[in-house]
C-alpha cells in the first residue's frame, strides 16, 4: 500500500504543476502578450521531445499488439469474441469523436501559425542550440509498416520468435519509462505553449480549450450512459448506474491516478465476485486493457479536429476517415501509460498533416484535464465488456449478479488484498496470476 500511495502522490504533484502552469501561462499571455509569445520555444521543445518518442512507441506497441492478438485468439471463443467486440467498440468510439468534433468545430477561429520544421524561428542562439539537441523526426507511416511486418514475421517464427518478442517487450518498458520522464516536463511545455497561444490570440484560446474539454466530458458521459448502458441493459438487464456504484472505489482510484491501469487487479477481483467465470474474466479484462480504449478513441479524434481547426486547416471527410483508420491501429499503444495518448495523437497528425504539429502545444496544456475522463471511460467499457461476454458465452451467474449489485453480497476489501474475495478458495488462487501477464 505504501508504494501505491507514493505513486498517487507523484501523480498529484504533476497534475497540480500542470494546472498551475496552464493558469500562469494564460495570465502571462493575457497581461504580457509579447512575453507570452517569446516563451514559445518552451512549448516547441516539449513537442519535439514527444515527437522523438513517436516512432519507438508505435513500433514496440504494434509489434507486441499483433503478438497479443495472436495469443488472445488462441483461447478460443472467449478471446475471439472479446477481440471482435473491442475492435468494433473502439471504432464506434472513434466515429463518435469525429461526429461530435464536426458538430461543435472546436478550435475554430484561432488561426495559429502552421508548424514548419524547415522554418528557423527567430530565437536566441542558445535556445536554438538546445532545441537542435533533440533528435529530428522519424517518419511514422514507414515505422508502422515495418512494425506490422515484424509482428507477422515473429508470429510465423513461432517459439523461435518468443525471445525476440520478449526483448521488444523490454524495449517497450524502456520507451515508456523515457516517455514518463518526458511527461514530467509537461508543466514547462504547457506554460510556454499556453502563454504563446494566449499571447497571440487572446481570450479566444481559453474559450476554445474549455469548449473542447466540456464537449469531451459530455461525450464520454453520454457514451457511458447511453451506448454502454443501453447495450448492457438490452443484453444482460443490468443497470449501468448500479454497476458504476459497485465500482465506486475503483473510480476514485482512477480519478486520483489518471490511469485505469491502477484498478486492473481490483476489476478482475470484482468481476469474479460479481459472478463472471474466472476464464472469461482472465481473458477479457487484460485483453480489454490493450484493445478496448473507448475514452482514448474519443479523445484522439476530437483532439485531432481541434488542432486542425485551430491551425486554420480543417480536415476534409477523406482525411478524417484515413485518420480514423490510423488511430484504430495506433491507439492500441496508448493503454495505461501517461503521455502515450499524446504521442499517438502527434503520430496521427504527423502522418497525415505534419504542419498541424504546432497545435499539439495547446493539447499539452489541457491533456491532463481530460485524462480522468479517458481513464474512467476506458475502465467502464472494460467492466461492461466483461459482463456482456460472460453473458454471450453463458459463463455468468445471474443470481450472483443481482445479489451483489443489490448490496446483499458486498465485496470484501480485506480478502481482496490477499488476492481472494470470499468465493471457494481452491478455484480462486490459481487464476490470480493471469492478469499480471497482461
């Protein structure tokens, strides 16, 4: 428990620092516009650091993702059903993000200067020197293509490919560790980016950012209540609000850490206690954490449209559809890692319209504000998916579900900490390691 508290505290420090940086940046931009504009290199430097990590993140996650698909598919009916459902729901969530983005036109009217990697900004020679230290762009689409080839080649190698896949897994851990380190510079990047944007555009920038955040939160809430809740009610008869009340402690944990990964072990324990069979939970929940990212999907498409509109170059329908296809693949790498969603967003924009990358600086400032809604939506989607798939394969105890959600059989927090939650002992201890490998 001590280590968990430490993690939460660190996350809080970063969160508070980003909020303070955004407010301070907005104040500086409004009161001292010229000073705000001069702080642009801080935001540019942070964007360059994120861009530096795009190719490694995409390569590792796509290679491992293809391997995970193959692994999940081998578990038979449950794995195949879970994968089909997750791909369908993620695609649906991406489409919803596009629809809402096209309805509200976030970022419209800002007309920020397009990003030009070849254009040398008028900055101090020392600043230019420091910015040039950060590595340049690595093309995203060739990296994606190479990753897909490597992933399928490793599948064909069978057992011989396992050590290589394991090595790439270790490489992914290293890449994400670097990304997490970079995210600790988010307050500096957010301060510079927001100050520069507000200094150039005035109060309109603040209004646009709040519009995007409000629209995103409302979209996530409606997605949970109407789409997920409606599907859950029609298929299983379970009330989404009762399920959310049952998962209340997990929501608090996610809200405090901005990551649904923190609640993974508890979700597995609670789904088993709810009455879903152990094999279904053991396959569906870990697979969902990699492939069922409804909140992240909505965020990626809405943020892309926001950036495009803010730069004065809105995406046409063809570009939006191709971006959606790219995000379906690339979003599988954004699971549970702070900053991975931002890197995926930058990757999508770089692959389709590199000149839009300059607008990512605005997203840096409000990304942390939207991360809770992303994580809560992802988590709820995985909980609903587990109950749905348990129902479809007839591996769920309906009587147990009703008694748990009505409060007659409360979840035992003390025994959960011992990786056991009150059901017969022999069946429980054996499958607990399953999620740890996810």
